[in-house]
């Protein structure tokens, strides 16, 4: 494990941060799907909607965190985990940014929090990427 970490410290730190983010998101949405979804301006219509929140926000977040952790720490490729995290995070940020204007959601409280937080997150990941390749 120490050998993997020492190969690329920046990518390993980024991967650990990504895993904490994804596992934390998974726990929040699996344990308390309705209340968590309401913070994202969503409300399930029925019980199947609650399950969908658990599956797509909780389950997929868990799967992403697990995939990045296995890639980094089982297969010894934290740099590839960082690249995967960059692809995911940039896609989420730029999709949210573009559709905030299309959907006119810039006044929503969640959007006002999400855009700067996601922007800071991708900047941190890009810094780790740059350090990793230098």
C-alpha cells in the first residue's frame, strides 16, 4: 500500500478525496433518501421514487467510489482513478453550469452552493493531476 501511495502522492490524495466524497454521498442517500433529495430540489412521487433515489444517488455513488478505490489500491493505478474522477467531476460541473442557464435555475439555493463547490473540487483535482504528471 505504501508503495502505491509513494508512486504518485498527488493522485493518491485525489483518489482518497474522491472516494470519501462518493462513499459519503452513498451513505447519505441510502440512509435518508427523501430528506437528502429535498436538499437537491427533488421529491419522489411514490415508494419507487424513494428506491430510485437510493439506487441512483446512493448505489451509483458507492459503485464509483468502490471502482476508484479498487483501481487505485488493488490494481495500483491511482493516476487512472484521478483521471476517472476528473472525467466524472468535469462532466457534472459543466453539465450543471450549462443547464443552469437553460433551466433558469441560477436563483435556487442548491445551485448557488453546488456550482462554486463543484468548481473548487475540479480545480483541486486538476491541481493534483498537474502535480501528478510533472
